[in-house]
């Protein structure tokens, strides 16, 4: 009577490196027999994730294991697609379903319930991968997500990737330059200039464009770290003025006291703070510009304030 065959240490190490997922080819190649493989499933010690794909436990299967499963099903050159890469990098919070996987042109991989296989056009994006399971580089991920997206979505993807310190405007610009075509090239090129100046959210972009630049205000310094913990959104250092921008409707509780503490710290440095929300910048940008200009002038800015074509007489 032959002893029951168990998975060897090399196979178990490989499974651990792949979030507990292995292919039948990997298992057989590392010495496990087909009979032993079937027995592990029958005994509910392992589970079959898809034909030729196994999980080396019988607990719930997490997203990362599914990601590895998709890459293994896709073949040696497969990697996570844009949405799955975004989640793996921490750019997209929600787990995408189905899970997108890029495979080479001509690959036999076909989409199924849990996975959507996308055949890559040769040379469409940087062939390099990163991470485990293999995924697109962050700049390539962002550019793919922006392909065909609305202007607001493009702003969100770019600013979020920079704000979360996943990439830089310079890396995004270089990646865009390597692409032979992109449906949002012009918008991205303009946007990256503004983000490089320090605008790290859609609200900060609107302030830069619709308030500061459109009305001839001096150029503020953005995302400046303070002596006390925190960052100032826009600092007009020469005139002792700070503009804080908050995309939420309003802070309550701890957030409110954090704002108060930040404003008090600025005052101790002889800095006056103006605070605006999204509704202010988006809905009354001219009035906001006039208020900022008035305070800057009071603190020594020579001007001139430049009313835009849509400014009301009260803002001039």
C-alpha cells in the first residue's frame, strides 16, 4: 500500500507566493500526482477555482487570490488590467467585479464569470509590470482609466493618484509622451501642468483656474507643510494670506477643531486665513476671487485685480 502523497515544500512555497493559488500544471510539475490533486479536492482540503486552477485551502477566497487566479489563467505574459491594477495599487477603493486581466494579442484566454480577459494591442502601453500579482505601472494604470473618461473623471484619477503619492505629474507626462495615441491627450497635458503646480484635488484645480488665474491674482504656493502638523492648500507668503479649500460640505467634530487649530496656528504666524468649500469655488468663483484680492490688497498686494468676462459689477 502506497503512502498518501502530500504537497511538497516547494509547491507550498509557490502557493504562498501566489496568494494560495496554483495551476494544475504547477502542481504536477512540482511532483504532485493527479490522483493526489483530486484527493485534496475531494477531502475539501483544497478547492477548484476554475478548470486547472486550485486554491490550497477551503476557506473564503479573497480578491488577491482571484487576481492571482486571473493572471495564472491568462498565461505567462498576463497582468492585471487597468481597473484591477488601480485597486491593487490603492488608487481604487472598491474591488472591481469582474476582475480585468490583460493578455497578449492572440492568447486563447476567454472571459468567464469572475474574470474579464482583454487582449492587448502590441505597443499600446509600457510592457513593464510591477507588484505581485503582476500589474500595470501606476502611470499606465491612470492613463488607461482616463481613456474615454469624462473631464471630471480624468481630473479625479490624475489628482487622486498624485495626492495619494502613487505617482508624480512628471511620470504621468512621460508615460503620456510614450503613447502614440490617447483620446484625452490634450486635456491630460493641460491638467498635468496644473497638478505639477501643486493642485492635488478637483477643487484645488478649480481654484487655480477659475479664481486665481482667471482674475489675475498672484500665484500662490500650494501644499506647503507647516511647522505644526498639516498642509496649507494655498499660501500667499509675501502677503501673509492663506486660502484653505475643503471639498466637503462642512466639518463637524474632530474635523472642525482641526480646522480651528490650523487657523489659530496660521494667525500665530501673522497669516490670515480664508476658507472656501466646493460650492463657493464652483458656484461663485468671481466673488471668491474678489474677496481674496481684497484681503491681498489690504496686506500689500499692488494688483491689479482683473475681472473676468462673467464678473458681476459687485465683483469688479
